[in-house]
């Protein structure tokens, strides 16, 4: 392992949980191992870095648990040449992991603070294939498509069919769909011709997608 000694136990437990749920692609494990998760968290949360708990970050947002992030990235089935759109940069951790699997990541967030912090983290890690910017993600990023993969970390109240136009043929969207309060369905949508094939892969509780960018933070 490339991880610091005091991080290895948590990572090993994380791997055991993943393997208990089925086969985990070696490339995905390597991408997680190569991305120092503690560097994306406040110091007082370092001991919980590899837990499956959602942990608070700046701007009233949160980083999803490691298990959920792994499940979503695995379901995206990212291929080497893929171009990925991430809606909801957050700490920047998932973009950093995906950068080791895809050709290019475009990640957007409504909060300037989160965008600037993520950019600094990418630069510190020498990650050069991630573009991060402050933008309204409620409609995707139509001017820059098509993308091969799209992942949203905030919930849409109905099926985001508009993302179909932003996907390449055979492309995949993963997004939570459901009410602002309560559980949402995490849906995997694969573009087949002019329609989606839908597979529901779990239940989540994530914040609703918000329109516009934050004016101050």
C-alpha cells in the first residue's frame, strides 16, 4: 500500500466491506489507494476517513461515505478514454479518484469556496486532467457535451431526461431521483439510441439539486 501507516487499517477495513458486497475492479481499488482521502477532510475527521459515514465539509455540504462513493464509481464503469461530468464537486475527492480512471473530468459546484479548495488539492496532487469550475449544475453542462459518463451528487425531483442530450451513445448517468425530504432512488441510466435504460442501484439521502451559483460562498 502507498498509504501512510496510520491510514492502512481504515483502508483495509474499507476493502473488506467492498469485497463482502462482490467483486471490486482492481483499477478502482488502485485509484482509491492512490488518492489520499485524509487530504480532503478536516483534521478532526481523519480517523473516520475510510468509514461509510457522511462527513461535513465547508459550505454546509458533506462528503459521502467511502463505500457509497466506491459503489457509484464502480457502477459508472469508467473506461480509459472517457470524458466525465461530475455535478457536485464537494471536497474534490471523487473527481480525484475518477481522474485516475478516465481521460478527462469536468467537475462543477455552485460554491466558489469548494471549487477553489478542490483546485488547490488537484494541483497539490499533480492531477492535470480535472477541470473544476463554479457553475449551476441543475441543467448539466450542455455547452460542453457530449460526455461518456455523468454523475450527480445531488437529487433531482424527477428523471433528468435532459441529460440524455449531453451523453454520447452508450453513455451512463448516475443520479439520485426523488423528493427533497426522505429517501431517493440512486438510478443508473444508460443511453440506448434516443432513450434511457434504467437500473436502480440503491437508496440514498442526498441534498436536492439547487439552481444558480452561490453569490457569496
